[in-house]
């Protein structure tokens, strides 16, 4: 790929992802395990994890979704990324020890809620809570839920500006993986998004519905952030579901 922009792949867990080869790959949650055979071909691999994916509370006896989280944990432990980025700093010490005890030796870092908010805002112009016009198309009952969650966020931040907001108002781990990639490689790289969709995320590869909410998690924020990023950076996708936002990836001639 000499003389050409670096190609950075951002990978989610949606089944059937079409993954071009690139200079680096940023994997969201257990995508690094679901697509292990493809991921291992990349010279640079970064894993971006919601801490809940590896937290022992999700795998304890009697926990809802225990089998699902155990499978994800085992796949992550078997992976060998250059580094791991946790999307929150809570329980960092515990999770570092859990990974070490399992024999996982990759570099582990974490970003605080406030620093994450600043990163998203700096790169996309969207600071959470991210509001969109989608609110007006929700059924009345969900409008109340949406407004209530938003009000709760503002009230909490009156006391502590570092409080996180509800999942309806901030990007998903997949979009955060894209943002971390952009933070590392900047405007000179090309980014291709694979295996990241919008609909039925809880069904990806057997995911359970333990965290199902009345409001769509991350969907509105993801749409808005992607649209903003597409105006600032060279983004494309192999995922038909988001081709209304991003252009289809065109195979590069790197010979």
C-alpha cells in the first residue's frame, strides 16, 4: 500500500461482514473473536470494549445471559490485539486483574466518560446527550421515556458534569471504535466500516436481550455522528444497511 493513504477497517459483530484487508483494524466488543481468522491477518489490531462484555458479574452463576457473555469473554481472551481500549474507566483495576488472571497480556487502557464525550465532540461536533429529530417520530409513550431520560441526564450533570448519559443519547461501541481509529490516524487515512448496522443489534450472533430498552440504544446518536463524520473524513462501508449514510467501499488497487 506504499504511496497510498492508510486503510483502516472498523469492524462490528454483525453476521456476514465483508472485510477488506487494510493497514489496521479496530474491532468493537467481540467482533475480534467472531472474525478471528480475518482479523489476525492485519498488522495492527485494536480491540474496543464496553467493560460489561468482560465484567465477571455478567458470567456469575444465575446471571441473565451468562452463556452469551461467557462465550464473548472466551473469544476476547483468545485474541491478541496490540491494545485494548475500554469505553469507561469504572472497575478498571478489577478488569485488568480479571484479564491478567486469564492470561491475557495485551496493553489495556480506558477512557473516562468525560474524555469520551470530549473525543466524540471534537471529532464529530456532537456532544452527548446527542439530540436528533427522531424524537418527534416516536410514539407518545416513548417520547415520555426519551424526555425523562434526557431530563435525568441534565439533572445528574448539574451535580456532576462527568456523569454518563443514557444509551439513546450516545454512540455505540462500534462508532466509538471508528472515533478511536480517527483519533489515531487522522484525516489522511481512509476508513471502511464493516459489520456495523442499525437494526436488530441485540440479535447479532446470538446476543441475548438482557439489556433491551424501550428506546433504541445508540441508533439515533450513531446516525447523527456518522453523518457528521462523513463530511469530515474519508469514510465508506461494506454494510448495505448504512449505505444511505456512507458510500459503498470501492476495492483499492494496491499493486
